[in-house]
């Protein structure tokens, strides 16, 4: 059974930076696509950034140029570096793992990011 544990959230001022981490258990990390989603109060969950097993990345338009997703297969960990944070980035951020052979999908418990002065 895969478990995803996020960390790195918190309160930051506008213009600041945070790095989120998501550590995955299990043995399928190498063959999984990983993603970060976020959900703000009253809004639907949305994709922020994704990275394939081969390292190809994609980003929501709202975060392009500010956020960077990366993965370390040796550590079974995916990261989200968030720079130039804005109040509208405030949300609960969720880690997502999709095992590409069968489509098995897993979610972390979420970590709160609050951007406020």
C-alpha cells in the first residue's frame, strides 16, 4: 500500500518562498507520475504541477515561472519549490501519485500553505 506524506507548508509573506516535499512509500515510485494539486476554500481542487516518471514537467498557467516540480527517485520524494508566492496561492496542497501501468492513484493528506502579510 502506498502512503504519501507531505511536509513543508506554512505561513509566508507575499513574495516569499516555500518548498513542499512528498515522501512516498512502496516500490512503484519509479514508474509513477507525480503531481501537486491545491484546493482553496470554496474552490475545486486543481492541478498545480506534474512530473512524469521520465522527468517531463507541466504547470498550471498561474504558477509558470514561479513554481518548480522535481523528483528524487533514490529518495522516493517529489518536491515543489514555490517562489514569489502570492495571496492567491493560499490553499491546501496535495501530493498525488499515479502508477502508470494500471492507473492506481494515491493522495496525501495535504499541507496548508498560507500567503499573507
